[in-house]
């Protein structure tokens, strides 16, 4: 599917003359899209979004978009702590760098900071131990991956389940050497600082 089609919903919800959010490149001339499918070239970002409700946005680079989930309580480092993750529209790769204020009245109006970012490595396998492509694992409804971020580390899994009318997922830390049982690993979002600028939500809202 063409990149512009994958971002149709994202663009349809926004007025780019009113928001500083990236529109996303129409074409990616000169960019080797194969880099996006290599284990070393996959990026992830977690943003804190103070909109109508405070939440964390968890985004994984899949091909040339960021697959996105809204995680109300944020990722946890405790394998026993299952975090609800509601899927949202695909975002452009440029959104990895977005930090600022979305104007009131716009979709998602509120303040955004980049809480964590880094790279990830797919870890999904079938019952015979064979690697499963990451996009296929997501399509099947269960994807495992290893995060190497500034704050988040180790294995995680996203698992789809049917809860009510909307599709929902669970984001869960795997039980590995980077797990911290009893420690959620997510801070008070209003006191958290951006890995991009070192600012809090309040500082970003005041300065922009």
C-alpha cells in the first residue's frame, strides 16, 4: 500500500495550517525503504500527550509509517502489569521528533513531549521457532520485540483482544533480565521529562 494511502486517516483528521504536527512526505525519494525493514533500522518512540485525557502514545516503525497505540497508563517494566493499548491511526515517520503544542480545537489538542525513543528488534516466531515478519505478526494479533531506548529496555509484547466494540491490545513486558517486578517504570507524566529537550509538559506548554 502506498505511503500516502496509509496516512490518509492521519491527514484527514488534521488542519496543517493550524497544527505544527508533520504532514509526512508525499514521496520518499532517495530514502532506502529497505532500511525500515532491517532489524537495526527500526525506530520506536513513546510520547506523553496531555490532551482531553492524559496518555502515552506508543509508536513502532513498520515500513514507512509509525504504527501507533494510545496507552493510558504508559508502558510498564513489570511483566505482571498488563497495560491497555488502543490502536490509533498510522503516523508519519517524522512524528518521532514531534514535541510541542497542538492547538485547542484541533484533533488531539494539547501538549506533547518525547518521553522515550530508540530502536527495536522484532522477536516474533511461529510454533516451529521460525521468524515471523513483524507486520505479519501484528496482523495475526501477537508481536514480540526488544526495545533499546533511553528509558525502556528489554522484551515486550503486543497482543490483540476483543473488548467491546473497539479493537484493543495489551502491552506487556516479557520476563527477561530487564524486567523489574513490582516497578511499573512509568513516572508521573506531569513530572516526566523529554529525552529530546529535557522539558516537562508544563515547560513545553509555557514556551511554545
